[in-house]
C-alpha cells in the first residue's frame, strides 16, 4: 500500500502544492506548527531519509533550499527552519517552518487549524515565489 504522501504525489489525495519537479514535491502541512509550514518529499517512496541515494538526498536538500527561499519571500519570518522527524509517515520528508523564534519549531505543542481559504492564499504566495 502506498504511503499517504505517494498518494498525494499521484493526485489521489488533494494537497496544497507549492512546488514540484520530476523528482520532488512540496506541499503545505495540513496540521502546521506555523503558517507556511511546508513538507518536501522525494517522489520515490523511501521510508528513511538516509536510505535515499546520495544523489536523491542531495537533490532533496537542494529542492528544499529553493522552497525555503520561496517561503522566506512569501511569509514574514527571520529564517526558515528545517527538521527531519520521519516517524509519523513512512515516506522520507523534510519540514520547512518559517521562524521568528525558536519555539515556532515546536512539534510537541498545539498545531494550527487554518481555514481552506487561508491555506490556499499561503500556498499561492509561496508558489509565486518559487524559482
């Protein structure tokens, strides 16, 4: 059975896609810790990030760097934090979170619940900045 992220890439489950190329896909986290919280994944389903090939891992991080630049341009923040947790979904992924203080990167606290219109607006703003 394909992971939820593979099903998102295949278009079986809708997502707020902010960027995509042949190998990688970036979309808004639907339970964000901050506005603009984005997940970046390889399209090839691999559970553990360090099981990616060296080229895939490097490509993932270079793609994430471009997505982070788009987030920083679209969402008021000091920096964009990056974290790899990888326990909740068996598909390698990187969390990119706009930061104004370190606690913005807290995954143990309450998550935001944003209306669809706001998620669409955030998605559009980041997508427009992606280069």
